[in-house]
């Protein structure tokens, strides 16, 4: 988790700050320092009058442009007469482009990552019709809370036909106002509404499995040593057909029957052409002790793997990038309005690291890095002093009013913005720790 988080942040900070650096150098501004990470400095070299450094705290970075009031708060340098190569000496429109440089590069990088992920990994979809044919959906606790039931066949989303299971759980679906599913249950058709804050529950640990999944037979994939399954001789490839005399058709039926077991458990399995029965003591036990696998036959019918050529991936990846950006903006708007809880919706380094997972998966790594690049662009555009958006706000005011805010005002604003951001970072980090428990 930590390695993936640090690599992702390092990449995104590097390209963001490089956007500022390249724009500043293009307009003839002197760039004193370019750093990945915050001091203390680990390693550096100087080229073209700029010191390029790698620093010890890998949770950000910065570029120091001469004559600019930034997080360094170099007030002594600002007391000197402006020099032609300084940020403050350049026209407002050039300074505006420099401040937008990092944001623009993050958007471009996000789009390129989405294009690359689409081209390299393609898509894997599961057909809704095959799930409905195979007994409908398994519904977890989160799904039950909104009125879904195991065995429901979901036939429409927001009144529209859909093809793939993934259409049910897309962020744009879960964030839509007045979203609902149309389901078939016991011969009847009814609508199940999704609450406005539903995505919060969905985003919690194991949200997808606790919401909706596929129903499939209890096919044994792996038997845990020392468990009831191991003692009675259940093997990989066996299919559980009954428990305590109750027929079992789907894996989701196993748990409730096991939980109702008291002294002894009666298990019937199908093994090839054979039907085998077992009886074993179940005192002080909570599970049979096997992991289930989804049958190959079902996967062959239900899964669709699609690979895209480069010319297909470019528009698809671009569209997905902007859709992701719109979803993030919409979610942020709901947090501001109070429709979504800030405590549940916002995550810091710990929450992001958990999203990367404990195993290295390049598709997941690049997908999340692409999302973070777009989120970083959006968050940096917010009109908060100490963020790029704060500089953009003041520069826009200068260009419209033709009056430049005083250096003293900009210094004070920078200090206020930094205190605000540091406080926010502490609160988000504390929230991450609280959510662990």
C-alpha cells in the first residue's frame, strides 16, 4: 500500500510542479528550486540555474519561482526591487498561465493515463441477463437496507435498459439524483430507490460484496486445514447440494444454514457422478471451512472481455477521464451542500493507500493514479490562498480591475491559506485513523 501510494504521489507531484516550471521558464522567469517531497533534502543537482531536489517527506512538492509569494514566504526577497526575471515583473496573463500550468498538466496526464489503461487492459464486463438467468442477484446488508432482496432480477437503471452489471455500480449512477433500480420479484415489477447519500455506504470496506453480487453454486475451490470440511474429506471441485437436509442451490444460502447449526452438521456434496453425505460435530464452530469459486461455465457465458485499439482508446479514455472529473466535482458539491457527509466522503493518505490494496496490481495502480491526477487538478483550482486556485483568483481580479493586490495582502492571504490547509490536512488524517476503527 505504502509503496504504491508514494510512487503515485511522486509521479503526480513531479508532473504538476513540472507544469509550473516549464511555463515559468518559457516566459523567462528564474526558477530557483524544483523539489519532489518536502525538506529535509536528500539529494539534489543544479542545472540551468535551477536546483532539482528529492526531499525526505514524500507527501507533496514545490517549485520556487523568483519574485513569487508562495509557501516559502520569502519576504526578504520581496523587499528588494523587482527584477526582469521575477514572477512579479511579468504581465498578469503570463503569471496566470504559470499558475495554471500544474493544473493543466495534471488534467493532460490524467487523460493520458485513462487512454493508456483503456488500451492496455481493455474492459471486463458481466452480462446482466446471465446473472438474471442464473437466479438473480445476491444482495448484502447494504442492498437490503434500501429494499433489495436476494434473488431480485434487476432489469432497468433509472428507467433505462442496461447491459452490464458494472452499469449498476458506476459512480455516476450512484450519485445521480433520484436514482432507482427496477426489479422483478416473485412475478412483480417494482422500483427500489437509492438514497441521495448511498455512495457513502457503498464506499465503505467491502462495499460491493455487501451490496450486490452474482449468485453461483457453492463450488469448493479451497479447503482450509483443520476445519470441518477438511475432517470429513470435502475436496476441491465438490459442490454442496444440501445442509442439514435443506437443499442448497446457491453459495449465498450456505451461510444462514451454517449459522443455524447447533451440535452436528449434515453435508451432502456432488462429486462428479457421485453423491456423498457427511456428518460431523459442529460444536464451537462457525464455518464449514472452504472457499467457493465461481463456476467456469457461468463465467464463460457471463463475462465479456473487450480489447481496444489505440484509435478507439483515445476518445474512450478521454471521455472516461472527463466523466471521472465531473463525478468528483458533483461529489464535492454534495459534500459542500451537506447531502454527503464530509467525514465519510473525504480520505487522506491512509484511505488512499487502502484503495491501492496490499498487492501490486498495475491496472488498479494506474486507474487510481489517473483519478488522483484529475482530483489534484480540481482541488488545486479551488479559490483558496496557498493553492494554485488562490493565485488564479487574485490574478483574475488583477486582470479585470487592472489593480494588483499589495504584496502585504498576498503574504497575509498566503499565511491564512496555509494555516487552513494544514488544519484541514490534520483533520483528514485524523479522520482516516478514526475510520480504521
